[in-house]
C-alpha cells in the first residue's frame, strides 16, 4: 500500500504502535483474507458527503449550527431491522425539530449508527462460575453468550458488520430520499406509543407552529422553502477495531487524501486516546472530520498534544472534542480543558456527552443513569463554555426510539423498579423516547408545565 509522503503515514502504519482494545485472533491467515475482501467491497459513504459534513461541523464550531449526535451504545446485528432504523431516525428528527425551533439554529443530525459494533471493555477476560473466557467486545468481534465458541473472536464477523452497516445505510437513504424527513410531513416521525408520553402536548405545539410558519412563508414566497423537503443524515461510530477501519480506508477525491469510507465521522474513545497509541496514529492520516472523547483523566498537556497531532493545520470542521466528565466533575474538570484548547489557537467544535460520566450501578447490580444528572451535566456545560468565551456546539447522547426502561427519572418518573421491565441494552443504558425528547426540550430552552 502506498505511503503518503507528506505525512509518512499509511492505513497500516498504526500496526507499529501499541493498539489497545483489539481482539486476539488465532488464525492470522483468515484475518488477512477478511481484510483483503473487505477492502474490495464498495465504499459505504461518499467523499462528497464526508466533506459536506465537515463544512457543517465547521459552522457548528463557529456557533452557526448545532450538532445532534445520538444512537445506541452498541448496535447489535439482530437489531438491524426496518423498524429499529426508522425509530432511531424518528427520535433524532423529532429532537432536531425541537432544537431548530428553540435555538433558531440549523441542526446537523449524526447517528451512532451503521458501524457502532465494537466496544471497549474494562477487562480482556471475564470469569463466571470458575470459567474464564474472552470478554464480549461487540458483534463485530465475538458473540454475547458465555461459551468458548461464542467468545472466540471471529474475523468473518467484520464482513457481517460491513453488510449490516450497508443494509442500515441503504434503509436510511431510502427513507430520506422517499420524503420521510420532509418537514411538511412530521407525522411520518410519530411513534406508535407516543400518545401516552408526557412530552406529547409540548411536542405537538412545536410541530403545529413549524407547520404554520412553513405554510406562511410558502404562501408569501409562492414556492417551497429551500431545504424543507429533505434533511441530511450522517453516520458515526467509535473507530475502535482498527483492522475493520483500515480495510475500508481509501484514497479518494481530487487531491488523493485518505478517507475512512466506512463512516462519515469516526471518533476515538476515551480508553484509546494515548498520544503514541495506534488509534491516534490511524486517525491522524485520515481526512474525515474526527472526534475525540475527553474524560476526567485527560490532562491539559495531553489534550493540547492531541489537538496538534489531529488538527495540525487548523482545518475548519476537522476536530470535535466530546467531553464526558460527569455532573459532579464538570465544574472543576472542564475549565482547564477549554483553556488548553484555547491556548492552541485552533477552532474546534465542543460537544457534550452527558451519559458516560454519569453511569452508576443499582444495589442489585444494574447499570443505569439518572436523567437529572444527564440534564445537570448538560446545563453546566452550556454555562461553563459561555463563561469562558467558548461555546457548546453539540450534544452526544445514547438513546433509542424504543420504549425501554434503562435510565431512571425524567417526566414519566422511571424508578429503579422500572429498570426490570424493559431493559434491553447489552451494554450502556440509553435514554428512551420520552427522556430523549425531554432532553431536546431542555436544551432548546422549552419549559415544561
Ligand atoms: C461510548 O461512547 O459508548 C463509550 C464507550 O464512550 P467513552 O469512550 O467516552 O467511555
Ligand atoms: Mn456507551
């Protein structure tokens, strides 16, 4: 594979570095064959789409737009169904409608979707009843049941993941092209169970007011308001499994830059952001817009160095920093990080993930999050950025369009008891439909009755 002379980088150069969170495959020949086959398959996204998203992220970094990024903690192959995909699109479209109306800003929608199949784990191995097996690392790598066969990393799953991602993207494109996201028809986004939602009345009022304004403007102008007929929708995932990402990295466009063509917007997770690690090495060479999760352990020096490596030329839209500090750490933790970024002179987009710093376990051992902590971290984030002459231009949320009970609190008052009822996530707890819509209303400044 050709090396990029300007940067001394190529899609495999990460292999000379220490790569955290990678599976240990036994059959190296099988891995090689999968990577070869994956590299020959059609690209999932286009160069034009990736560059269009980068422009929108640049606008958000300048305060002219807002980034809404959300989806499952981990997608599973079994959940790749038409309903699941449409429901995720519906909740993100409803949230963005609320945000656009309340913030008077354009909103860019990005799903944690079509590739969010690999998960970092705190331990490589798991022990149950005296037996020790590899941890489940996501459907891209192995399978959840606790048997030696299921937990053995299987390289063929990378091909199955590519196929699920392609099916998911195909369905999203068909829905969007078929007018699903048309602002004139927000009834397309209604979910079956919403009639019982405490958010219903407020949401209806917003929908009606948008419909009225559109009608008014179109009567005056005598034509459709531009951009109201369809919206863009982009994909993102944690680019954790580097062989999967490398195989789908291609030289495209006029200037021959390398792009990750498996997703529009990959991010580096908190556990793999070491400066001299393999993930940072891989990310520095791709031309996509990229993001890094910034957790409580990251020093100002580390952040500055990451910004230098990932965005050496201050390219508009290139770098998004997603802080995920926790409701009780953000007040002390965020200001030094903002100062560090400001000291580099770069224009980055700041986004807040109010989920991952607020995970807790109930007495009975269920992983959950309190909606009040999620809202609190987000509200503090807006205030802190504003006070420091910076601004928060996005949110990053784990959510689902399904009626699950994984996080506690919110307008429908879910309690610890409710977690037993409809807890479906294999990994982190997601906001359900009501909780996600309530979050959008809070962000947009709507006050609930
Ligand atoms: C995640 O986004 O699911 C995740 C693991 O996040 P983080 O890297 O911030 O812990
Ligand atoms: Mn998660």
